[in-house]
């Protein structure tokens, strides 16, 4: 998935114990922890949530200092990441690679962070990138590996390159004709051989939802694990879900290129809960629980009958992610932005069989910004105000088939205003759209549509917070009032 774009494992044997429901645990489920949020939870809160839910591994998309500091002595295994926009620097400067490893790996290891992997890039060969990172990924990988060896970490910390599943394909419906994509075959072989030679895994992100999103003819049931899909027969091997077929397409590709025993990590797998007609809590719960149950027994897939190592995508919603791939990008979390579970999910890691929410979350006041009752819908300032609010807020829950898709016109406008208001910390000026908005203490939420109340801003750690951004946004609204 693009990160710049997004899941949990366990359960199959259910044993009934008086008043408790247990599930057979998997070999350590992981989760992706993204930080592209206007109001991220404090890192210490997130780490406590990981521990409370028995999540033993976490994958970061960078080397965020606050997150890594909070992970110190937690015994959670960590994968840190080098963003794509840093690949060119790492590829051309050994000094830069040494410095990055020293600052973002060695230092944190000495402080008790259990770093196991460095992800060099994130889906750098994604087809939509049009080859932007083809020539920098491999030399960056080489330099980071050399820097790890130089730092004495070559045996402890492994490199990997998370790839989108579009780097391989099959000429037929079945996985057995799978191979690396023809236009990048040589690049993929070079990187895969390097990883294999250094005992590093092949990391792949698999998203059945995306297949459904981009292809209206994709068989919906094949995305899930209920066994309701029309089976695909591949030379006598039967596939009833896309995950197994996709994973085994990679297994075949690796085998054909001389890497039959290479370890595979599923770096991202998940299902969004909003932002598209197929993105909802019902489908997300069905997919995530199905995946957990599917891999819980440790039987793997038809071609690789061994436990599957996977990182769920994602832990928490991120309201600042790019929506270029689709509005669903901001809704991959198993938890909402405030650390509250979206749906029931048994990871097999807690005594209750339920997700444990974030603790001691502090919210802003219970008040919302809405459209004034007295305003007529033909007021000329409404359109401009809504456009402004959605551009700087988050309106991805509005639209056909979304959680707020059934709102009438007035409520749509109120939702947009409130999103902007909450993201800007409920500043008075953030609910002064020219003569059309007002603050209410009556919760406008209705049905499946949740008018959120923002959590208090976290100012610790890095400076990516709202002190300047919120001020500039409010300043923009004041200018809008003048115009």
C-alpha cells in the first residue's frame, strides 16, 4: 500500500473456559505504527496499547525519535524505516548511511530498543512511481548493509525492502506462473539476491482490498477467508482466497529465480473502515478476523506450509495521510485516532479475546462546530467555506457508501466545519466561517456517522505538532472572512 500509502493474526481453535474465550496464539503478530496524524497519541500511550494487546512486533515508516524512545525496554521487536525520499542520499553517500545507522539504530539499541530490521524504502518499485526509485534503491540497500556491518550490527539487524505485491504477477489465474514483473525483473533479482545472500527476508505488502477497489469485476468473496468464493484450481492446488494465491505467487517467483527457501514477511495487510463503499467496519472486521483465524494454526499457504509472519496495517487511523490513492487511506487503523477499537477482533493475545483501548486519553471539550440553523442553503459563502474546511480538515468520511454517506446537505456542511474545528483544537476562530457557523454542545452524530471530538494535542518529542500549523490554518480562515 502507498504510504506515501496500510493487520493482525491468531485464532482458529476456540476453547471455552468458564466466562473466558481463548484462541491459539500465532508466532508474534506485528502492527504498523504510522505517525501522519494531526493529533497523534503520545508515544508512551501507543506502546502501552501495543503491550496491552500482546502485539510483539512493530513496524515504523521512519525512525521517529519519540516512538523509539517510548519503545525502549519494552521487549517489542522493531523495524525502522528509511523513507523513499532519502534513498538517493543513502545511495550516493556512505557517510550519510553511516550517520543514519549510528543515529537511528546504534543509539537506540544502546538505549534498550530491540531493533531487528531496517526497511530501506517503502514500496519503491510501485508501478505508480514510474521508476522514480529504480536506480537508488539497490545502492542505498548496499550502503545501509555496509554501515550496519561497520557498526558491528550485521548479525543482529537485517535489511529488507518492503515491496508492493505489484512487483510480481502471474500470467494465469493460478500462482504457479508467478514471476517478477518483466519491466523490473533485473532490479528485483539484484535486490532479492542481495537480501538472500545476507540472510535477510523478502518483505511484501498484500492488499485484497485494493484489488477490489480498482477492479469492479473482482470477486468480492475471494478477498475474504470464509471459503465462499469460487475456488481457483492451479494444477491440482485449490485456492479459495486471494491472500494465499498472492503469497504463493511470490513463493513461485522466488523459486523460479533461485530462492526457494527465502524467508517472507508480510509487511502490511489490512482493510480500511471508511472512505469507500467497500471500506466499512463490517468488511474490515470480517477480513481481519478471517486473516487471524486463517494463519492461527501456523499451517501457512499451500506452497509455504509454515507460520506466516505479518504486520497488520494499521494500528491507528492517520488523518494527515495523502488521499491520492483514495479517501480510504486515512482509515486503515484497527483503532480510531483516539486509540478506541473500531470493531471486535480477537488476536488471541488477551485474556478477554477483545482489543484493549488506549488508556487515559484526554479529549478537548464536548462541543462541535456546525452550520447555523438560520442559514439558507443558497448562501453564497457556504460553498467556499466547505471547500476551505475540507481542504484543511478531513472530509474523507463523506461520500457515497461511507460512514457519513447518508447525511443530508446541511449535515454534510456541519461535518466539514466540525472536522476543521476539531483539527484546529476548537479555537474560537476556527468556527467563524463567514456568518454561517456556530458552536453547539449538542452532539450532531447520527447513525454510523461520528462527529468527532479531538484529543488534546501532544507537544512532546519531535515538533510535528500543531503550534504553528493550527495558527496558520486559523489565520487562513480569518482571511476567508475578510474576502
